[in-house]
């Protein structure tokens, strides 16, 4: 018995099978780490090793044929039970697979729907002068920011975004995070940019958009509460004064192309020559304030100082 086992380890096929199983288990354990399924998996492993194998051994030694048959039947249906228990993790895995660059050509229709919903929401929020900050996840995950916010996990619609940012609601001051085509969380807080060259009049909403675009490859959509201007931050660059057409075009390019490379799909527009009227800007103690563009403007908080 032992000699046969040692002989199998001398075969290359055995080591290939061990390697494949090790890599598979590694990715499974790494994927469910930090989720509720991790604790469930520990319980299942403990039950299988201690209880199930122990009962099987006792039933085999004591010749308990019926108990042994029942345990074998339970083992045969365990795969279905695992599918039910780990259904949320399986959905999450399929969602990550759908966001794979290999499948991106097959998901253009879904991506266009996301762009359409975002564009509709941005235009409506802009017309009503409702401030908003929306971060769209790409290759770099935004899980740490989702954990600090209020989990939603709902299908993306323009009506949902308008409701979340409606003034007076509990989550309107924070940011909304999108994962693929779903609203993952709201009321999230982002780090502010450390760029010292920016005007001090720039509000915290736009600074938070630049901050999240510097730390990750995500795309941040900003709507100014004071001016209604629509801006997009990506790779630490802010593109402002977007119309519905230019916003849809920019989001389509950013969401349909790989984020590697470190350069925005559309460079920020240059400031017009000569003096121009400067709109007021908003500010606040949280990530809920911001102006409509990176142009210098007097800060409302500064005006209140004596």
C-alpha cells in the first residue's frame, strides 16, 4: 500500500494533478477570504474532517451498513448543498468573471446601458442643482471604500441615483460606488487629493474625485451643486463642462478600454484665454461639496470668515 503510494508520487502526472488542485484551492480560498462564506467554509471543513470522516470510519469498523449508506448518500448531495450555501459567493465570482477583459467585447451592450443611465442621472441632477459624486470601479477594486459605506447592491438606474443624492437624504453627502452594472454602496468617503497646485477654492467633492482617481484607476463623475457643471476625474485629471453628448462619449471610451497605461482617454480641456466670469463654489466638512470646474473661484466658507 505504502509502496504503491510512493510509486505514484514518482509519476509526473501525479504532481501535475497536485499542482492543479493546489492552484484551484488557492484561488477559491483567496476569493472567499474576508466574506461571510469564509466562516461557513471553516465550519464545513471541520464538520467533514471530524464528524463525517469519523462517522464513516466507525460505521465501517462496526459494520453499520445502513448508517454507512446514509452517509454516502449525504456526501452525494453535498455538492447541491454547497451551491445553495455559497450562492452569494458564486454570484460574486461570476460578476468578476463578467468584468474580465477577455469578455469585454461581449458586454458592450451592457456597458452602453451603464453609460446611458449615468448620463441621464447626471443631466437631471445638473438641471436640479443637486450635487453628486459617483465612482465607477474598473480593474482596481474599491472594496475598502465600499466597506466604509452603506451597502446597497442594486441594479443601476438613473432614478436610484437621483434618489440617493436627493438633498436631505441620509446618504446624499457621500459618494456612490458602481461595480460593473450595479450600485454597490452609497455614503462612501474618499481620500482628498494631495495636489498642492490646485486652487484652495476647489470644493471637497471635486478634491475627493481627484483623490480616488489618483489612488485607483476608477472613474469619478462629479455634479456641482452650485453651478450644475458635470466633470469627470480619471488618473488624477479633471475634465469639466461636459454636456450629455461629451459625457456619454468620454464614459464610453473610459469603460470600454483597459485602464492600464496611466493616461486619461480624453485630456482635460485647456482654460480659455483672457478673463472670464468665475462662478461661486460650494464647500463643506465632508466629501459632499465641490465646485463645477477647476477654475479659481471664491470659497463660500471663506466668505463667512470675519
